[in-house]
């Protein structure tokens, strides 16, 4: 993976599955990751694991509607994993 040092990445679904695995990859490549999740307990557990790799900031959020989406700015990459 490329060098993502100095990049801020927001990943939805970061507490499990593809979002979790992507978080690990981006953190290992030097990125700061803001990871969202809907389940507080799962996100707390994931946060401990991911902060051991790099700078991970958890954000409890549900992106099921635009109104629920938190406002972010100065983002290098936005990865939205949506179940269809």
C-alpha cells in the first residue's frame, strides 16, 4: 500500500468487516483514521485494537440517512461502505 502519512481518512463501518480491515491497512500506511460504527460496544473494542496500530479516532454514527451523517472537513479520503 502507498504511504498515507499526513492523510486523514474517514471510514464508515470501521468496527467490523471490510471497514475494519481497511482501517488496519490505512493505519499501517501512516494515515490518521476516523472510523465510524453504529454499535458502541463493538466500536470501543475495535478502538483499542486499532489504536495499537496508529492514530485511530472512533465516531459513533449511523450513515443510514444524510441527516445522520456527521459533518467532516479537511478529509483526504472518504470511504463509505453501505450495505445494499
